[in-house]
C-alpha cells in the first residue's frame, strides 16, 4: 500500500475503476465499524472494542477471523456477508492527515491499488482541475466517516464513565486438539448494565447509547458464524468449540 493525500497538482489525471473488490483486506482479521452502522453490522459480524497498545485508545471493530491474518468473509470475487462496513466500501480512499496543513484531515488514496491509475474509469478532477462529482461523493463519504468516528469516541467514553466495559477473551478449540485465546477484546458488562438506575438508563437513552449497546450484545452470537465460515473453508483445522469468557471472572469469585 502507498497511501498519499490527494492533491490536484500531482493527481490531475488519476482515475479509479468502477469495479473494485475487497482483496486488499483478504488477510485482515478486524475492520473498523462505527456506532451508526452497528445495527446492520451486527447481523453479520461480532462487534467488539479493542485497545490500541500504543495510544491506549479504544476502537470499535468487527471481527473477520479467529486469528491474525485470517479473513473468513473474503473469497475470490465474493464477500460472505451482505453488509460491507463503511470503512471498506470507500477503498482505495481513506482519511488521513494533510502534510501541508497541520492537524487537518484530507482525502487520501492508495496509489498502488490495482484499481487506481490514469487508464481507469472515474476521474478525480476535470480538465479545469475541479473536483468531479465522483470525487465529491467520495469526500462526502469520508466526511461522514469522520463524523461517525467522533460519535464512536463519545460512545466509548460513555461506556467507560459508566463502567460498562469489561475485558473478554475468546476461547477457540480446534479438532486437532489445539486451543487458542483471542485477548485484548472488550465488550459490554451486562451485569452492570442491568443494575443501572432508572435515571441513568434515561440519560443513556437520551445520549443514543442504548441502540449500539444492544447491537453489540446481539452481535456476540456472530462468533458462531465465524466458526461456521472457518469450518466451511479449505482450512483442514476445524473449530470444535468457541465461547467468550470474562477476563478475571474467576478471581472475582
């Protein structure tokens, strides 16, 4: 990948193909999702929260595989779910920092993508150097992604302030006797959610937190879909058991 900020001076003749696939995430086991797409995403993917070890910042993601480098939804020329997360649907574009303007986000593009080149279908700029309608629509989508990222940060902040986050690990057993644990995952603490006061419930409802909370809880059952996709794949090592457990639950007892 070679992601650069889109600049008229350098990319006047750059174009993007009409037909694009998701091969760039064939080896990606998680993908960002935002609270405003939790409802749709929860019907196909387990949604969890992960913490960036460097920045300590939480991110909401959909799980695509049961181990690093595994994407069970990607097959050649096919995606194994109807809903495609927004962060994937805008590829080869993304939001990034503008190197010419401090702390300013701008549209970026992966110029090494096979769907980018001067011989493709959709121009980014017209002959006068103005943004085309195609590029304007991409910028609108990226703008919504940014707004949704702000909503994400507010959502995670609400969970943290109300102690509704709990650390989870996903335990996976395979038919060859091997066992693996996926760690560093966070989900909703259902016990504390059920013990919220009426006043706090009303407050969270008005903040718009309950829909994504319940979508996250409902999505946990999609780990079984991951197991089904793994067992239907060519991988000879099949899943024989899978379940979430709460980190530290035994010590608390």
